[in-house]
């Protein structure tokens, strides 16, 4: 009963509730909540989860799809890197000049 009434687990399942089906308590759990659900079972209740091979493959394929959606890393060419560095130096130079002008204005106001 502790698992079915745990507020953290209830927050992860649909309708925040388990229902009795025959002699079992059943709830619908979205894939995005699966990892958190298993962590709670393991850490708070020292439980484990048994999966069939088809269930494991389903989770594995969904995980692969998630990774495929990630943004690819684009490497800059040497010229682009140099251009980015030059722009960063120019921005730093402008920032230093502005700070110097501000300091001059403060000194003039104090005098």
C-alpha cells in the first residue's frame, strides 16, 4: 500500500491515482516519467522492475528517438573561429572604453 499511496509516485501517474483491476493495482505511467518512477521505487522502497525483452526494446527505441532529436554540434572552420575571437576582442575593447569613459565622468562630477 505504501507505493500506491506515495505522493511522489501519485504525481507521476495519470490522474494521480492507481485503480484496482482484479487483484492488482494499476496505473498508467507516461514514458517521460519512467526514469523518475523507477528511481523512487529503488531508493524509497528498495524495489526493482522486471521487464520483458519487448518492453525493454520499446523503451530503448524511444530513448534512441529522443537522442536523435538533439541538436547536432557544428564545428566552426578556422576562419570562423578567428572571426568569433576577433568579435569577442572587439566587444571587450568597447566594454573597457565605456568603463573608462564612465570613470572619467565620475571623476569630473566629483571635482
